[in-house]
């Protein structure tokens, strides 16, 4: 299976340089349709998406991305992400403290 | 179950006793499941905790490198080098079932390749492009690892939350209601018993009066 990357020109060129073939250049307007296309294709194992783009998606689609396991969707960026919050809610303790 | 809907009969009492046993059993099993999930969660927590930071670090590193490459070689050169890349990271995705939670398992061949095997001309490009490609390959390595870990974490957390809610619902809602119903029926049955005894006594007394 392959890795796919979706995002703006600046975001994807580096991944292209690392050897990934399935790069999808999109703008904010077309990104939703492309994501849905990728979710439905069989041969993609991981979808890499810019975290900022991910946050801008409508929540229904975002939820779908988070729940999808084939492909697995990984947002990449410099932000911390929502994991800490999720852990605190499920376990009841902030386990990330001091990390 | 509101008290009005309960029929104070012995068969209903037996039924409720059966339900209480079932609920307690289910509660015990769900609690075990919850503990198992949390144990598994803690097993991967340490690894998964750092992976976000790793991604952020590698990402800003890679972005920096490619910015340098863009500046030195020009955007067109970087892009054409990117188009010439021939090696491609391959992964295989399978799923594993852990207590009803489907988690992905990802195997990947090594992503990093030496510069001479990448497919673009080394002479025509500057080392900045090589560095950028290196950095991005390392980023992809991390992303592949994160894909497995983070998804597993996410699934486990969801399942833990769901199981916890069910455990609590059984413990604090279903079970107390059943116990209330049981107490109510027992009280009513006892009351009816006392009624009956009193009635029998009266009848007996009347009979004695009539004969005596």
C-alpha cells in the first residue's frame, strides 16, 4: 500500500522529494472532494494532511477522517493536537503533565 | 423502573432476582474489560506521548530545510528534483483486534534511501536538496510510526470511554433501580402476608364466638 499526501503546493513538494508518488495538490476549495476520493480508494494506507487544513474542515468530515482506519489519517504540523484532551476525558487524569 | 409499574408478585420477584444476577455479572465483566483496555493503553502511552512532539520537531526541521533548498536552488529546481524521485516508500496495513477494538498495524520497509539511489542527478542539484529529502524521509518514518500509535490510542480511548460509561450506568442506574424494585416487592409481599394473618385471626375469633 502507499502513502498519500494532500495539501498545498508548499506542503506537498517536500513529501514528493522523499519519494511519495500519491501527492494531491489542492486548494482550500477542492480539498474536501479530494479527501473523499482518497478515503474511498483501496490502495492507500496512510493519508498525510496538514494540521491547519484539517482544522478547517467541517466537523463531520473531520470526524470521518479521525475514525477511518483504512487509510489511517495523520495530521502533520507543529501544533500539539487534541490527544491530551482526549486522554484527560477518558482516563480522568492529565497524563501528559510534565512531559 | 417506577414503583407503580411493578407487579408485587412472587414471580416478578424471581424475575428481578434473575435480572440482578445478570446485571452484576455483566458489570463485573465490563469492569474487567475496562481495566484491560486501560492496561493496554498505558503500555503504548509512553511511546505515543512523544510521537506528536517528534512529528512537530521533524516537520519544522524539514520545512526549514526545504525553504533553504528553495532559496538556494530555486523553486523550479527543487520541484523538478522532486518529480525525478524514483524510490517510493511502501507500507503494508493490517488490522488487529484487541477486545473488540480494531487497531491498525503498519509495517514499512525502510523509507530512507542514500542520495545516489534517489533518482535525481546529484551533479545538477545542490546538497540542500539532499538534506531536505533526508529530512522529509525521516519525517515520513515518524509519520508511519505515529499512524499506528495514534490511531491505536484514539481507538482505545474511545472504547475506554464507552466502557466506562456502561460500567457506571450499570452500577449507578440499572442496579439501584432493580434493587429498589426488589425491596418494593418484598415489602408488599410481607404486608400482604400480615394482612392475611390478621384476617385469619379475625375469622378464627368469630368462629370461636359463634361456637362458644
